[in-house]
C-alpha cells in the first residue's frame, strides 16, 4: 500500500467510528463537549483525507487505476455513513439520502462498465463540485445537532433551516453529477 492509499483507507476506517459516536450522542438528546469535539474532528479528518489522498498520489507519482477507484469508493462510504447518521437521527430526509445512495451506486456501476472497456474513469469536475457540496452539507448536519445542545433555540432553528437547504443542494447535485457521469461514459464508449 502506498501512502495515498493509506490516507484513503483511513477515511474508510473512521466512518464506522463516526456513525457510532454520532448516533449514540445524538440519541441522548444533548451532546457533551468531548463527543462534540470528537465528532467535528472525525468529520474534518474524513474530509481532509479526501483532499489529501489525491495530492499525495500526484506528489509521490503514485497515481494508479486502483486509486482512481478506491478514492471514490472511500468518499461514498464516508459520506453515505454520515448522511445515514443524519437520517437515523431525523436531520436529513430519507428521500435525499436515497437519491445520493442511488447516484453513488449508478456511478460505481458506470465505473465498472468503463473498467470493462479498459478505462479507469477518473473523477469528473462535477464530482469534485459534488464533494464540496456534500462536505458543506455534512458540516451543516453536524452543526445542526451541535447547535441544539449549545446554542439558543432560535439560532439552532436557523442553522437547521440552512442545513435543510444544503440537503436540497445535495439532491440537486446528485442528479446533475449522475447525468454528467452518464454522458461522460457515453462519450468514452463511443470512442472505444
């Protein structure tokens, strides 16, 4: 395993820890300071490793077809984990989660089809934008839970409303990127 792959694998390893900490803390109704700090740190580490693994691979000249598939797999696993956590605690609507899940499954299938044609489909620009939108929504979801424990209700409600908007942006971005990846695959298949 090269260093970039280790960074990617860290994201996968942290996802279950995030789920357990988030759901057990949020289920209690109020989150203490230590669990709150731990949640934020886990989330930040998962998001930073998403940006870091590709940079490490390019810097160390270790970009590989495996990495082109492993990185988006780790991204999906991590983000689906925290979005599922939000659904389980009533923060995210289930239909938004399902749209994100379906998008990730279809794009994964498209990548498999591309591999069958001998092409490792790298991330599209739309996928990178999606990652930013999802990261913002993830941070907003965490802020919603934490604000209920640490902020006045009116401010917490405002944060919750902003979070709802970020979830709608996630849904729209999921549809857009699904179309973009489908078209990219079609163009690639026509050339092959």
